[in-house]
């Protein structure tokens, strides 16, 4: 799986995972959001890039098995840490809009497949 730089900050890099056609599910998801949701998610991503960490679980949380999620109001954007990197780096994988209290299992499974593709190619 190919990776592309999305945002470079003071303390971390944010990358997007590209599929075999060169498209990014995460980038497409961000662009599909309402302006307000897009601003919330991009603000969280930018905060991580500048600080290298987000301690507020209302904005960024570990979901298990190496998968993390940036949280807007209803938008959720899955990501993972890039295991082999010279500086802290996160790869944006895919996202979904929350419709109920539980995580969307199909969206999580898609993110896990992308994560394993990154790991398998030496990420």
C-alpha cells in the first residue's frame, strides 16, 4: 500500500493510505463531510501534527489492535501509527459518520485491512 504526505507538523507527519488506483478513502471521507465536521476533524489532525500527541479522548482515542480514531462531532476517522518512521507519523485509513452509540464494525474492519496492508508492505 502506498502512502502520501497529507500534513507535516512541528512534531509529527500525517499521511494517507492510497489504494492500488491511487485513491485515498480517508481523503475522500474528509471531503464528503459537512463544512463544520470537516473543520473539526482537520483541526484534530492539525493538532496532532503540531503537538505529536492528543491526550483528550473526546478527540483522539485508541480503538484496539493498533487502530486509533480522530473524532469530530459525528465523524470518525480511523488511523494508525506508522511503525517504521524517523519521526512520529500517523496514517489516515478510512472514516465513517457515527449513526449510533457503537462503533461501525464494517468501517473498523476496513481500517484493519488497510492497517495490515501497510504492515505487510513494511510500512
